[in-house]
C-alpha cells in the first residue's frame, strides 16, 4: 500500500512539474517584458528632462552675457581709457548686458511645452509588481519632486514676463528650476538601475528554466 502511494506521488509530481515550469516561464517572461518597458519609458523621460533642464540653463545664460570689446592696443572709448592687454585674445569685459526679452520668451516657450510632457511621462510610469521597495521609493520621490517643479516654473515665468527684467532674479529662478530637474534626473537614473536589475534577474531565470 505504501509503495502504491509513493508511486502515485511520483507520477503526480511528474505530471504537475511541466505545467509549473511553463507557468514559471510565462511569469519570468512577463517580469522581463515589464522591466524592459519601464526601462524604455524612463529613457524617454530622461531625454525630456534633459531638454527641459537645457531650456532653463539657456535662460540663465541669457542673464550672463558680457559686453566685450577688443583692445589689443591702448585706446580710448568715451571717458574710459583702455590699457594694452597682454592676453592674446585682447578681449576686455565691459559688464553684463541686459537679458533680451525675445530670447527669454523663446526659452520659456520651450519650458511651457516640455513641462506637461514631463508631467505626463511621469504619471504614465507603470511599475512591475515585482519591483523592490527601493524602486517604489524612487518613483515616490520622482512624483514628489515633479510636484515641486511646477511652482518653480510658475515663478520662472513670472520673472521673465517683464517689462522690468531683473537679471539676478531671473538667474536665481532659473538655477532653482534647473536644480529641481537635476534631482528628478537622479531619481529616474536610480529607478532605471532597479528596472535593469529586475530585467537581468528575469532573463537569468528564463535561461535556467529553458535548460531544464
């Protein structure tokens, strides 16, 4: 009787094992697919964040333009005497130029177009169920930082609106906005790393299952 029971259990295990292995393959394949989709989505988000940060940097650069003159030989410009400059370029800075409204408007238009794109891409992130807590924490941080980015964008729009354009206020606001975007980029990079780890783990499990 005992032998019959043992034989039954062996046969039952043999009949169940193939189905279990197949289900495991499907599961691991889904994990890999979800992780790969997340990685691809985060690459697109990273690209959008790069352009958004660049637009803020261009606004900052607009406030830092220098009025320069070439003065290799001693010269006089109005009441200012320019001495000979030993520097091979012969360029002398005469101070900072005021920011140009048309360029501020151009760069702010880029910010205005990119900001909803970034918000939409962040809201569209779908996390695989198997993602570890570190990845979930990264996503929470990304969303929190994104919420903090919007009021900074509103302030940047306000200081660039004019008509009284104050270069220091614009530069300060642009730096704050750019720093916030950089923080989001850092959190996205961390989440991408977690997604790649999960993708590699699933790929390894699939290879092991295929060998059986």
